[in-house]
C-alpha cells in the first residue's frame, strides 16, 4: 500500500511539473508575441487554416523598400530606369542581397548575376520550392513590375519566420538577371540560361553586343560577373527537377482584377511570345526631286507592313492574339530624304502557339508581297525568338487557390498575356503565378501602382502557398 501511494504521488508530481512547464512555455510565447507584435506558434500546431490566420505582413515596410529601391534609377522620380549591369543596377542588386541576408537567407550568385537567397528546410535534400522575379526596369517605367515579386518574396519569408513556421523543403528566392530586353535585346536572359539554352550561352559569349558595341561578357565583367574567361556560361544551367515548384508574384499589368474588384489572380497559363526583325532596302533620294511614280520607298514598305501586322492579328478572331510594331526606324532619317532603308521589330503573342505561328506566316507573306509591289528588297526577315506557351502546374494552381480561399481573398483563374521568367522556369520546374491588381492595369510607365493592401494580400497568398508546397 505504501509503495502504491509513493507511485501515485510521483505520477501526480510529474503531471503537476508538466502542467507548470506548459504554462511557463505559454507565458513565454505570450510575452514574445506581445514584444514582437506577431503571433508565434510551434510547427506542430499548424494546420493550413491556423497558419493562414497567423500571417502578418509589414505592408508599410514593404512599400518603403519598394520606394527605396526605386531610387537606384537613371531616370528622375517617379520614373525608373534600371538597365542591366549599369551602376544603378549593381547598387540595386546590393540592396536586395542585403535584405536577403537580413532575412537570414544564404545568398549566392551565378556567372550572369542571377541571385539566390535560400532558407534551409528540415529535409534540405528534397527539391526546393522557389519564388522570385526581376528588378531591372525599361527606360522611364514604374517601380512595381518585377520588384513586387522579389521584395514581396523576401517579405513572404519574413512572414513565415515571424509565424514560427518551419519548412520541410527548403525555400529559395531567385532574382533573375535581365528580364527586360533593354540592353541586349534578349528578354528573360537569366531564366533562359537557367532553363539550359545552349544557343543563348554561346551567343552571349561570342556575338551579343549592346547599342554601344559593348559585348555581353565585357558588360557582365564590369558588374563583377562572368569572371572566368573560359566559362561558357553553362555553369548557370539548372537540371530539370532542380525545384519542386516555382511561383512568381507579380502585378497583373492589365485591368481585369481591378475592374472586377478581385484580390488575386491565379494564373493558369502564360501566352506564347515571338519576336521578328524585318528590314527593307530601297533607293532613297531627294524628297523634292524624285517623282512619286519612280520611288522605291523603304519607309512606305515598312508602314504597309505595320498595318498588315494589325490586319493579320485581327483575322485570328481571338482576343488572345496580339501583335505590336514596337520599333520602326528609317534611314537616313531626314525630313527631306526618301527612306532608303527601314527596320521594324514586331512582337506577336497568343495563348495558342499554332494560331500565333499562323499570324507570323501571314506577316512574312505580306512582307514579300509588299517588297515586290513597291520594288524594294526584303533584306531581312528574322524570327528572333518563337517560344511555346507555358501551362501552370495543376497542383500549384490548387494550392494557390486554396491559399486565397483560406485567407478569405476573392480570386479568379486567368491567363497571363505578358510573359515572365516563369515561362522559362516552367521548362525545369512545375510553375505557377500569383497576380495582384494594379492601378488601371498600367505597367511599363511611371503611373504603375499597386496599393500596400493589394501587395500584402499577394504576399500572404505567396507565403501560404510556399508553406503548403514546402510541407508537401
């Protein structure tokens, strides 16, 4: 009986001790929550809904960072001009790397300046879940395009850390080099290389120059990259399956979400882009002396082809087919001289690759017909790139939609008519994109704007989606 009482007393003491320890732990957590202003949980407590309720975004801090980054610009505020490998680009990169380090991420860079910030998970041998975008900006553009997907990704990691979440799969942020084609005429340069483009790697090493005849390699070295003279840039390539998933947060660059009063766009596909270069050669001559019947005007040939682009796009009878003559240059470019040469650069896109290719074929046929009719030479018709569309992964679509629902955010499935680094990441990894509204759909102009609330919503959806995929 005495022994039984002793055992009973021991059990009671252990239970009281355990209860006291739990109470002290809860009090400690409450103290930490009061001090930090953010809820703190142990990973074992997280269901997906519980995690959703614990996510807290520093929206004003994110806006401040976006404003600070916009100061690294070669154009006066509110415009942003940030071109690949310029001094302002290098300073902007340094700013982002510092933010990654402050978030506790391990930072590395590859040979062309793709920047990676990694948070190791509890099972780091598993394929990583990645997110990210770009920070380069075309001349006189805005400060949100791409940037929201980079600084928002850093904030998403901070959000998860503040919530007490512990990833199983590692999480990684990617800042892609040169999404914009501003300097070397190659869009999504960094992500194309990550996807293993051998042709691009060779061209960058041997033939690609900018408008001032500075080679890509020279420019890269001036910024501290491509330092190995024998490097063929293949060190940048990632193997297929390197990432378990890739998600990009981005402003919509269109008006649909704002017009419909929705919080989130779940992107299901990215339209297929293609770029063309066309040149005509005529005879030129004095604008007053050469009579109209005897002219071989390369400028009029270019103008006629520009109208033909519009005609063939509209003939597709699809709202998803678009075409743009973004560059039209005349030589010698004098008001009193008949153009002897003309140069056009044409952008065509469609969610349907075959339909887009049909438009390209018709544009080429028109170019030949116009050259014959106007007795000028079609000296070049070059397809610069002709990329296939990319479909978002079904699992990632599901997780993004679940995240929006759990966060009580309205959302719709939609396609991206602009293309992004995600288009090329889809070649090596399952991919998805999260859109947030932007003012009047404006982008690539100083009026580009997304509110702190909309950015916070996007960061929350990104955070929760990363967490879901990390634990998958």
